[in-house]
C-alpha cells in the first residue's frame, strides 16, 4: 500500500511461523466427545488474537475457496450477494463464525442444509444442523443484502465498499473486505476466489485475476466473472464498478515456466481507468509489462496468472493499494514510483503474505526498497542516497518497524522507510550477491504462503551463513536513531 495521508491484498500455501500459531488458537477451546456414534464439537474461535485486530478472523476452519455472486445497483447503492465458502474444519465444529460488517443476512446453509445464524457486531455465527468432524470439507452458503458502509480506520482513512458517482470501488486493507462479503478476514487464511459481478449495462465490473466470462442477462444487465486460482488474502480482494475504459495486452513473463520456481510463460495484462483520467494514465499503464519484466529479473517468477491496474478518479480513495493482480490507484497517486511499489507487492505481501499484521513491514519495507532499486538501476540514483535521506527524517524513528505501537501506526513512515533501511543495512552487511539471493529466494521459499518476521530473519541468516542479531537489534527492533548510518 502507498498511503498519502495528506489526502489529495484453491488450496492455501503452507502455514508458517505466527500464521500457524494463530490458526492453532482455534484448538485451544479443545476437544470433543463421541456421542451415540456422532461427533460433539465445540464452536470455533470468534477471533485469531492478532496483535492489532484480535477479533479479526475466525478459528476452527481453513477456507479453500470463495465463490461470490454480487449484484449491484449504483443508483440505490444496494448490494445483493451470495457467498459460497468451501472450507476444511480444523477441529470438531458445532458452530463457526464469519466476519461481516453491516448488511442483512437473508439465510444460510451448510452442505445444503439450513443453518441457524445470528449476528453480534461484526460476527456472523453459523450453527450447522449436524456438527462437522475435524478434517472434513464443508460448504457454507450465505445470502445477504443491503447498502454497504465503509470503515473508517484508526488513522482516519476509509476502506471497504466505497460508493462513487457511477458505481463503487472496494478495497480492504486491513479489514474493509468484511463490508461486502462474509469470510475469514485475516491474512493467515488465504484462499482461491471466483467473483461474479452483475451490474447495469454500460458499466464495467472489474475484479482480481482472469476474466473468464462476460454475458448480457435477459433483463439487460451485464455479468462478468473473475477467477483467481492462486491463494489470496481477503484484504487483497477488490471490485471496481463504473464507466471505466479498459486496455488489454499480453506480456512475456521472463523466468522458468516449469518446476517449483515456475511463473507463467505469458501474462494477460488488463488495465482500466476512469474516463476522466484514461488518456493521462495510458502511457504509464502501458509500461506495466516492462516494469514487471524488470522486477521478475530481481525477484523471481511473477507469482500470479494475471496483472494490471485500476486508476480511479481523485476523491474515490486516498491511497493506492496492491490488490492482488490488479492494484488500485487514485489518479493523483498514479506515478511511476507508486506503480513500482504496488507491483512489487505482488511478490512481497500478496504471494508472501504476513502471518500477522505486526509483520506488515515485510510488505511495505520490501515494496519501498523496490522503489530504491528501480531508481538505482534505471534512474542512476544509488539506493544509499535514498537510505541517507530516510535516515535524516525524524518521522522514521518514531518506533521500530517490527513493533508499531498500535493499529493506528501500521501505515506510518517507520513501517515503510525504516523497513527499507533494514533491508539496505542487510544488503551492506551480507553483500550484493547474498542480498540478490535473498531477494529471489525469500518469495520463492514462501510462495503463496504466510511468513513472519522471525521467518525472515532466520532465512536471511541462513543465506548469509552467519548470525545477524546485531543488525536486527539496532535496525529492526532498536528504539531510537542510531548514532551513525
């Protein structure tokens, strides 16, 4: 994400580090008994105890796939939705929760049978007719309706379903996706998605991944279907509805096309822009294939099956966001530096996703350092110059990047700039050859998975072949500004 506070995110990958620990919390309620040959389960946890959002996410199950069918009326703002959630139980379950803010639930089923449901704040609890056995795969279906309302974050920015003059834009970091669909809304539970959008004729309906269908319904409305095969954290899901102008091309994706390190041989690139900014953004949108090719050379194979960007008119949202495969930008933030930042997130944050929100510096530090690398390689400005500038700014020393004091500080300068400084000091300490190995090896090792800060420091030390505690103690965890850069 690039937040400008002046106001002008199939089978999931392997769990690691704190991600596994968070999901294991669901088991703490513990145990079950066999009664009359059946299973007596316990309710899944109503939150995953994230350090900053303890009620976000839910325990007792692991989502494999979301099938979202959404119909939107821009005139009234009404959203009618059906969410089919395929999941695997991680304990014997008598009930389980989904995160959902606002909206009215019309009904719910589990494996086709009606399920009791009730609401308490942003928690929707479903109680299936029969308890679900640990390890069993099940499908929960929720139908819902209403006028989605955005969430105002602790730092004052808005996220969620944001209404526009001719449609809407949905962005979700860190918790806004629960304003438009029920789910397990913590980054530790990634899943594949199919998103079907039905809107009035004359409007585009965009989302993540590859467009697999577009058809006109009998009533004249248009339905578009989007498929995301690779695992995605819910905060990276997006929808953009409006009179967008689109452009498509196919880009060659350098790198191996077979084996565990494979990327796609070619890449469909779809961009969209509000008509008021389409002409002005066209040239830079056209550079996306070239920028991705350069990043692939540094970071390894592109991790997804599609790419692109969505450029909105100013006033829709106050920041750019790395929504998976198709980042969203307000027009005022659609510049080359921000584009490089959000595209780098496809590796750092989207494919390798933080285990908890405390690990956000792994997203933003890498994406910011990608800006420095781009300037070094293609603009002749050494990364050390950016490091020195960041070192001189007092705002970057408010707190260590790995331990923001509160949710309000998650998107403050230390997470971005000091996070990038950590990486530059790592580069200086281990040398360019080992650092280049880390740049490629880290997103390869945790491709489509979750990873924590401890995972990263252990990995960097394994590549360096030495203990790096002195570096981490000063630059990653140290309070205050070091005496010298």
